């Protein structure tokens, strides 16, 4: 399987200096938006860490977004996702030996005081206002995973759709730091999403066969996103993971 990635040119980020503050969420267990508790081999060249504007809260505030995608960027069609899934290597989980979230430098600075977490909050929210440090202090976010609406950044987390610990078990244990950083801060591929803190923390580092979004309407987008990230980064899947991804992609209507 060839490892192919399309990465857009880096764009200088602009955060208006008069904008407002609020805490950003976690990915699961990490108070700054990292969900991994802890479960294979990857390919060579890493995608470059993507940089794009932090956004000014231009999201539509709907959990389904356009076409029920929840605002997740660069989602493949269900047909393309099924082809990607068929191309993934099936393997048993690699050991967690040596794993640490610190080996995936996350929430990297994206320019002008905006880090990855704050950038995603701006992208996924509606009417987001920031302070001079680029921290969101108000806005509206709707979680794709459960359809709930939130009006404080402290109520939502930034989910790594493929959790970092799962990536480690799927091959990232063999990567260099630059490649891990690219995965942890990927603004170009469907890897980062603002969701409710409750669903993000219940997910932890589990794969789709172990955890599914409570809202079944999210399964199609979630399955497409997970498959796309694993394909982009050359990560493996387990037999049970592949079966559940097949089920999720089977819920897609187009």
C-alpha cells in the first residue's frame, strides 16, 4: 500500500487582537483536549503539520453540518472510504511499551498566539469571540457525537478522531516525532473535531468496535473520518475494527 498524503500550503494565521477567552476542551483524559488512555506499523514520510487560519467562528453550529458531516474537513465520499478501508492492513494491536502522549507534541502553535486546539474551536463554532491571546471566550458549539449544543468552550473537547494511543498501537510507535506531531495537529485531514466533553471522555482511546458515537446519525461521518486518517497515515486496523467500520460506512446514504 502506498502512503499518499495531500497537504495544503501553510497559511499564516491571523487572530484579531481584540477577541475574547475560555478554556478549550480535551480529547479525553487530557485536560487540554487529549483523549488517550492507551492499542500498529506505519510508512515512511510524514504528512507535514498543516497550518490554516484559526477561523472566526464560521461554522454553522449544526451537529450534522453540510450533509451530516459535522464540519469535519476533507471527508472522503462513502465510496472512497470503502476503497480506503479495503486497502488498510489488518494486524493485531502493537504493544503500548514506551507510549506517552508527550511523544505526540500536540496543540502546537499555529501562529499569532493561536494553537491547534483554539484553531479547531474557531473552525467548528458559531459566533466565536476570542481574547487577545486567541482564546475563545464565547460562541456556540454543537457536538456531532450526541447532537448537544454548548455555549462555553469549557464544555467541549477537541477529539483526536483516531486517538493518539490507538495510533501508537497501529504503527505510530515506529514513527519519528515530526510524524507524530503532524497527526496530533492535523488541520488538513479529518482528524480533529470539537465534541462534547462527555462523549470524548467516554471514548478515550477506544477504536470503533469498542466505542461508537451515541448518535447513530454520526456513524457515517465518523467511519469515513477514521478510515481516511488511518489510510492517510498508513496505520493498521484490527479485524473487529474493520468490521465495525464496514458497518458504519454501511449507514451512509450517499
